[in-house]
C-alpha cells in the first residue's frame, strides 16, 4: 500500500510498499517456449490462442486470461467504449495492428493476433512487468506513464490486473 492507501501490484517488489500479487514462473534452461496447456480440440478459440501465443512468444495462459476477462472469449463482443472482439481492442489500436475492415474485426484469429502483438509490445515496453503491461492494455500506455510507471488508480484497472493475473495462474496450474 502506498502512503495514500492505493494498493500497489507488481510481479516484483519495487520497494517495500509493494505486495506481490502474482509471480511469473522463472524459466529454466530447458524451457524455451512459453508455458502452454494442451489445447482443447473442441474449442477453436483455445487452439487459436495457443497457436498465436506460441508464434509471438507470449504466455498462452496469459492470453487466455486476457481473452476471458476482456470479453468472456466472445468474438462478437463490443464494449460501451467501442473496444471490439475477443481481445477487446480499441479501433486505433486494432488499426495499428492491421485490423482495418469490419471483416477483420470479426475474424477471431486476426483479432487475437492483433491483441497478442499489442500485449507483447506492452510487455517489452514495461521490461516484462506483466502487471504494468496489463494495466497499459486496460487503461492505455499513456495512463501508466502519467502515473510514473505504476498501475493507474482507476477502479476498473485496479480490478482488471489482479483478475487477469488470477485467471492466468489458474490456467497455468497443473
């Protein structure tokens, strides 16, 4: 907790006021691929997420969790703010990653691919700090920057980050 009572979440303790909410598993020398669960043959979205995550080197469990929390894995979801598809991308973000026509937004593979590339870029921008990357995915990279590389104190974002981390952990658990 910060002095003003704002909870602080991170994948590493940046100072004594931080509480570790989730710690990414440390890769060993033999594990060069992202952590993956066997895909479910009956769920095409699961297979797409596994395939796209592997292609871009992002944890499939993390992407499954983002898709679940963002849209409940609904390819046709549209938020009140205009975010669309499984990965709930805002129009400008989707266009940056190649979603240009109505058909591309409705195509789950293209929407997931764009969302995973966006998440990968945010992870890189935040030096692998999953909590900050998720905060930026939810509130925007500018919001994280304006709050000195901390999770912005927006109710939605402060609920979103732990929800995705918890879902990811439950998916990764054997």
